[in-house]
């Protein structure tokens, strides 16, 4: 296993519990970490990239203990933080060179070559002499992944990478990640966007309120949701009642009433018919229904 | 710990890019370079005169000192800005997840900050260096550039960067960090100064760091220790930051070594700080121990050294000396006490023919004889000693606070203080260093015995280190190969000095006196500039010497005069028992190298300056180069004829002018090194006789009095009325007033004799008596005996009353009367003036009848001044006859509480009469006292606290109240100065002879305003009736600059001003005059007011209180509340 997390809990100084008894085994390849905002994803990510020390638990990254062997962990780690927008006044190439140099690439000619290759790879070569702060949002994010990959890390941690990107940039970014994952790199992709997981991850975990709700493949998650999604047509009055009782995930106006999709363990009535689930339904099922049981 | 230099350099490389790209740094760097260029252009490339010492070695100090202040502020901002950025921006986190350690990352960042400032410092220093090279060629002190960089810039930056990041990491708030640090810097710059021996001066802003070209820094080891304190603390703080940094360390235990290292450096810094203070404390303790020892031995074994032959051999840094002395005990004694610099180790002391033991206690040598030595019996002593002189013995009488005070030269450069120098290359030992054994103790705060000095017959033989030349007093002869020298003064001297160095002499003999200038080193020959007027120099010297001798009324007593250069740090202090400063020695003046802080001795610069000025004013001024040089030489000699300079300082918003003594004032050369009046009981004896017989410095000028509020004499009198005389003489706070107190006390001491024989006559006779015995020790008792035989008056009573609080008299002075009596031959003018002593203390008044043209007095031989004694509650009238009316009478009230203490009674204000008979000249006792009021007249003055009141000040804030309170506490003298340009926001008490008053002529001033401030006179009337109301105006005092306007006003009757509100206001004073609840408004145009009483109007009043209120609404510059007079009209 690439990353092994055992009994991980974390409490903030104010006593608030961020993570509770997390146990995860993360293999090579692209691993998705799905969960709503505030689920504890970022805390987990920050612990994994050695920015925070967990309160309890054991984490091994490629065989290195994250508490006692941080330097080794950091050497094999790449990290793209969530809000990677604010740059100091570096040019694109300088920024990447700095990151490369700090990762141990001390030979300047080799470093320069690697930086140029990476810039080509992420499509920023033409923009190499521009100040990073003047790049577009997508370009910044690509520069972010470039700095995370420049030293060819064994583990890449990417926190909410596609938030705020337009569809074209999002696809481009996913492809970059897929390309990286094909090189025997463990990529942990933390996101609340279900599409990111479905399109690129073979393994995933779902987190809510600091706990793992699901661990498996996206297909496994869908399977657990089968028979829990319902479609029904209702009047305005009925809609109000349904909305109070069930997790409504889709509402389409239909004549004088509504065509609804509802996630529920049992049929909500009103001639509801079972409906094949997608990951989004699964996400709602796990966060809204299973987690509250 | 494993510090990766590569990682540090990487971080530093990229962080430097960030720094230099920031606008803040760009602006600062531009300003720094721009300022350096401008400074360089002003100081170096223009004609602006700059001392050669500065050009050689101090330019980098000036530049880096200014730079240091700027970068201390800017680096605070940049260092905290760094961490602020780290805290907020996610991009930093991607670096935190790299494998470098916290230490590498932080140190890299700190190094980036330090590096950019170091480069900037280097650039500024290079600008200074290049400009110096352009101007002065290659003869610069290159090392000083490195020294100042290491001593000033490095510790300051390391400390402030460390401190600001630490604070930022602890407080986590950039704004609070900035406020705290900027306040700290501000306090350092403007308040801390020399607190705890400059301990807190991390910027080095006040730390004495000036470097002499000859001897380098003063106290370099202390300087390095002080700077190490901040360097180590700075490094310690930076290392502490490694632990405080908000990033998980690479491993659990990786911070421990950094914590230990931080603790070690912080402890090292604290230890250096402790050591800094400790060194001073040890010195203070050592000095206190010396004083304690002195106190113990001050009364034991006094002696006079009759002769002293000193044979000095210099060996490396060290000196070995043999002193062959003949001493005489001042009284029968079995013990004799000598003082010798405690740094010198005694090798042997022998007294041929006497059995003797000696004990060395710090600086004292106590000789104990088996048999009693009879008084005045000559005793030959041979003392052999040597080693390194210890500076701590110098100025034991000067307080530690005074010693640590900074000397600032050229407005900002901090010069260290040195009193002696001794090393292989340069030695300077003045008498203050006690480099040869002197009978008695060095200092005692319990007996004045130690202040006595006696003339001794000196001989000095010197064998200096090879290549060096010795300088001392007397005729110098050298052996054949010039390896040893002998100095033999022609007469006995009070003391002797020894200087050894790479001296370069230039001599000229004029009228059998040898004048020599000794320049130190060969780096810049100042006197070369006079080569072109070599033939003229003797004439100038002769002429100036005659001038000086005429002014001193004495001939120059020595066969030679030497100007000897000494390192810039040489300093001395004023002493109350002598007017001589250490800068002047018999036959010589010790001047800072190349005239560092004295323009008069910077000949090359002066020439440059004069030539520049000449070129500038070519149309009007066509001075040739020779004329310029003649003027420069005359100026420099004339400098020795100036007793002092005016110096202004501001305290609590009150501007004070003081006269700062010129330590090179020639008088000690003519008087103090020639005459010596001694008295074991009266340490001031010599000074008293000097103040009576040598010409006095004009300390009391009226302009200074106006500025300061009181004259120096008046301040001294106020102190004398409150405190014991000894305290005034010894309190450093009042040292500027000590001379005045002594002169006043001395005049009062001799006053009974002056009354009997006339002051001038006494002075002439006393001078003649003193001058009979040049280069000899004259006892004060013999002077007193002579005074008694000369005048028949014993001064025993005065001696008893000497110490203690002065009993001040207080006089009412009558309006002088002039009576014209026509006799057969001429008109005779009988001038009379009356004094009433309203106090319980006897006193003396000195009265001088002054004629603008002296021949108007008539009889040339008739004294125009006289001293009169006026007993308690006694009234005395002086009657004199003249062929013309005196222009004015100058009245000096001696030891009195009158203010002003000296006034001029101008003849325009006198009462004049025609008479037929003359009253015989003389001093008459008068009954009834002095009454300047007329019948039916009532006057209320501002000094009458029961009947005069003022409005409350407008300011009510706590801060201003506190400041006012502090001000009140500190102002010993109550009366303030007056200047035309100052704003008086509240009623301010001043005194002036033009104001009204019984014996204190004072008034309150305020600047004009909206009329909210007022002064009120409440005059009780016993009789109802019609009264004329007058106001006392003194336009001469406060309307000097309005005189011309007054003149204009007469031609243009409608002269008005606009006040601040744009409303038209007049130059009137506005009064409300009335009784009960009614009043009339009366205005008085002050530009037309006459000196003295001015009629405000005529009113009918009931027998009740009349209120006259003056408000501050006016267009005039100043409003003065003085006195109001009511005169009842006869029906």
C-alpha cells in the first residue's frame, strides 16, 4: 500500500473534532476523496502533506512514518493546495525553479531542463517570463500542478483542484492528473465535485463530518445506492410535503406540478418509480441519509 | 542540526528577488543612494568646509550612521512583511512541504533581508569612497569603511531583523509588531541616548564611534563588546524564530539543537550587555573607592613639591619613570601622601638620609617616616615606577552621568571621551592623568584641600620609542643622535605634561619667543597653506600678541608657545575652582588633530572656504590669496581671545541661551599658570583673587537676559538665596552658574573694602600685590593681612559667613533727581539717587554714573562708580556733582533679590529741579524710606497677588496639564524669557527693567486671542471721587520691532490688522473699567503709548473696589499685564 492511515483523529485547539478514527489504505493510482465542504478533507490533506500534526493515529507514506520521518515524506511528496491563486512577485519560470531547487534539484542545468520540460507539459512555456500573478485562473492552477510534479513525486496530493475552472480547463487539468497517475504515482484528489471523481478515480473514499462513510470504487459506491433513487411527479402541495421528508436532488417543472428525483431508502409514494443512480445520487445518499442513520 | 548551506542560499536567492522587486525597498534604495550622492556632493565635492579628519576616516561614519537609521526602520517593515505573506498565502505552503528544514528556510529568508541591506550599505559606502577619492586622492583611511560597516550596520540589522521576526511570530500581527518596533526605534533615537551607558542604543545612533586618524577608536574593545551584544542577540532571535516558525519541523527532535543554539547566542548577547554595564560599574566602583581612599587621607601629610625631575623611558606601550623630587611638608608630619596614576607600578621609593616605609593603596602612595618631618624641611625622594596609565583616575570630581554624556561634533557625530593616551605610537599625559607623583590626594568630596596646586621646579628627560618625538614644557635639548630629550622650563610651573608621538614641528621665533605647531603624523600639512605668507607671519603674531597682552593687561610670561595636536577624543571638563581647562597647559594649547571640530584650526578648509566665498563675491570683494591667508591666521589667533560662545537649547518649550566657555581662552596662560594664591581652608582663594584682578567675561548681556528670562547672575542669586554655597559650586546641574555665583560672592566678600577705598582702587592694588609674586605660591592669609593693612578693614566676618545660604538684601530704588545749580564758574549738576533696603539683611549697592561721552563727567580722576553699604531697613542717598547730566545711572544691587538685579536709570525719567545751593557730595542716611508714589495715588502691580488676578489657562488636557506640572517642577527660576517671535498661549511671567515694580520689575505676557484671556487689577478705594486711571506701558521692552510701525502710525492714523478670523482688529489694548456690575470699555493704542504711565480715562468711583480688566483681544503682537494707577483728582 502506498499510504496507510490508521486510527487517525484530529482535534482543533478549540476542541472541535475535525477527523475521527480514520482508517484508510490508499493504493497507487488516482484516489478520490469526496466529501462536502467542511467534511475534513482539507484537514486530512494537510496532515498527509506534513503541514499539520494529527492528534492521534498513524500514517505511513510509502513506508515513511509521517510523524518521525517528515523530511523523507516531503522528499517524495507533491502538493497542490486548495486556493492556489496568490503568488509572490515571481515570474512563472522562477517560481518553478524555486520549487524545484527546494525539492533537491540542486544542479542548475538539470533543473533548468526539467523546468522547461514541465512548462511545456503544462502548456506554460510561452508564458514562462510572465509574472505568475498575472496568469489566468486555469494557468495558475496548471503552474500549481507543475510545481507539485516538478520533482517527480511518488505521492501527489491535490486539494480541490478544479474549483472555479471553466469546463475546458477542468478537462485539461484532469488529463494532466491522469497522465501523472500513469507514472506509478499515487494521486490523492480531494474534491467536492463528483464529476472529478467519476471521470478519473478508480478508488475513492467518502468523508463527512470527519468520518469515512464509504471506502471503495466509484462503482461500488453506485452499487450501494441502487434502489435508493426514486422518480415521481407531484403537485405543488405534494412537493412541499416531499421536500420536507426526503432528500430531493432534482426538480423539473412539469405542467402544473413537478418531476422530482428523490433519494430515499424506501419509496416516497405518489407512484414513485426506482431510478438508476449516478455518483451524485450516491454522494447525496451517503451524506444525507446513511450518515444520519 | 545539519544546516544545508545550499538550501539557505537557494531560499535567499529567490527571496532576494522578491525583496528588491517590492516598491518599498525600491523607494528606500533610491532614497538611500540619492541621499548619499547629495550628501557626498555637499560635503565632499563642494566648497563646504569639512575637517580633514572627517575626510580621511569619518566620512563612512557619517554616511552609514544616516543609512543605519533609515534601514533600521525599513528592515522592520520588510522582515515582518515576509512573515505576513507566509501566513496568508497558500503559495508558501507548497514550499513548506519541501524537504528543506525550518532553519534553512528561515535563515535563508533572513539572510536575503540582510543581504540586500548589506549591498545597499556597500553601495552607500562606495559612493562615499569614490567621492572622497575624487576629492582627496588615495590618502584615505580605507579600513574605517570596513570598521563602520561592521560596527554600525551589521549588528543593527541582524538585531532588528531578528527582533521584528520574533515579535511577528509571537504576536502574529503585523500592525502591532510595527507599532511596537517603530516606537522602540523612536525611543532609541530621541530618548534613550546614554541611558545605562548606551546599552539600549542598538542602532549606534548615540554610541561614541568617531575614529581618530592617529589613535583610532576610543575604547574599541568596549565598542566591539556593545556591538557584539546586539549581534549575538540578533542571531539568537533569528535562531529562536526557527523554533517559533509555524511549520512542522522535519523531525521531532530537529528543533532541539536550534533551541540550544538560540539560548547560547541569547545568553551570549545578554552576557555582552551585562559585561558592557559591568565594565562601567566596575570603573565607577573603582573611582568611588579612590574617592573613599582620598577622603581617608585628605587631611594627612600635605606637602609641596619644590622640584621634580622626571626621567622617562618609553619601551613599547609602557613607560618607566624615575622621579627625583624635593618636597616640603606643609606642617610637621610623620606621613606624606602622594597621588600617582594607579596604573603605574612602583618599583622603589627611597629617601636618602631617611628611614621610610611606603604603602601603595590604589592611586595613593603613603610614605611613613620613623621620625617626624618638620614643616618646610626639604626632603629628597626618588620614586621609580612604570607601566600603563589608568584613565579612571582622571576627573574623579566629575559625576558618572557627566562622564558618560555624549560629545557630539559636527552636529551628529558621536565622539568618545579620552583623557589620556598611552600606546607604542602615541602617548599623551596631561597633569590630570597624574603621570608623575604629586603631593596630596586626587579628589575628596569632604575637604577642598586637594584642589590646591603649587608651583614646582620641573625637569623632564625623555627617551621615546624610536622615530617618535616628545613634547613638554621648557627649553628642549636633544642628545647628538636625537634619541633622548631634556626639557627645562625657565620658571616653576603648576604642572607639566608629556606628549610623545609622530610629531611634525613647524617653528618660528618672533621677538625671542618660539612659536611651534606640532602636527601629528604626516598625512596632511595644514600649515603648508601659510608658506606663501611666511614673511608676514611674524608681523601678524607680534600684532596679535600685543593685542592679547593689552586686553589681558599683562605680558605673556613664557618663552615659547606651542600648539600641539592631540587625538579628536581628547576631552576635558569645567572646574569651579579654576578657569583653566585641560586643553591649555603652560606654554601650550592642545588642539584636536587637524582642528577637527574647530574651524579656526582647519587652515586648508578655511582657505578653501574663503577662496570660494571670494570667488562668489568677486564683484564686491577682491581679496588676494595672501590677504585671505592673513585673515585666516588672524582669525585663528583671535579665537583664543574669545571667552566663549552663545549656545541655545530648548527645554520644556523654553529656549535658553547659555554662554559656553572657550577652553582655549588665553587667560590661564597669562594668569593661572603664573600666579597662585593658596589656602588650605579656602580652595576658591585663587579663583576669588583671579575674578577680582583679571578682566571679567561679559556674561550678562541684556539680549541673553531677555531670551532666558533672567541673567546668569540673577539665576545664581536665586540659587544662593536657597542653597548652601558649596552645593551650588558642586552641583553639576548648575555648573554654568558657578562662575557667576563665585564672582557675586567674591565682590560681596570684598565689598566692605570697596566701600572704604573704592572698588577700582581695590582692584588695582590687589592686582599689583598679586603680580609681585609671579611663579610663586602666595598664601591667601597673606593677601587678607595685606587687605587689612591697606584698608584697615578685617574680613573675618565675611570668612565666617562664606558658606551657607546667602542673606539677600532687597532694595526700593528712588527716582533719581537732578538739580541744576549755577555757580560763578559753571553749571553744576547735582545727581541724587536713594536706596531703601526693605529686607532684614545688610547689603551693598554699586552705583555707576554713566556718560555717553566720558569727558562729560568733568574731572577725569573722579571715580564714576561707587559702592555703598545699605543696612537692614536703612535708606541711603548718594549725592554727586557733575559738569554734565549723567546719561544714566547703572545700579547693581549685588547680593539682592531685586529683579532685574542690575538696572539702568535713564535720565529721561528723572525728576529735575533748579537749585541755588549744592549739598556736599557723599552718602547720607535718610529717614522715611523711598516712596515713588504721589499723594492720592494708588498703584496695583502684577506682583501684588492679593489684588491682581489672571484668567485660567485654556489648555485643560491631561497631557498638557502634566507637561505644565513637569515644567513647573523643573523651572527653578520661575521667570521666563521673552522673544518677539515666540507665542505665549498662557500668561507668562517675565522681568525687565522697563517694567513697573517695587523691587521686582515684572509683568505677565500673553499672545493676542479672542479676548477669552484676561488680567484683572482690583483696586480698593477708601474715598469716593473722581479718579484718573493710568496704565503702565513699556513699549521699549516688547515693541522693539514695532518702532518703525509706530512711526508710520503717526503718519497714518488708521493702522489696522486682520486677525485670524478675518475680523479687523486694532492695535489697541482693550480694558473694562468699572465698579459693581457695570463697566466702561476703554481702548489704548499701544503704538502710540508712551513709556511709563498712560492715561486710560477719568472716572467717578464710589468707595469700593475698582476693577480694571485687560483682555487679550488685540492685533498687536503681545499683550503685557503690568500695573494700574489711580490718581484722585482734587476738586
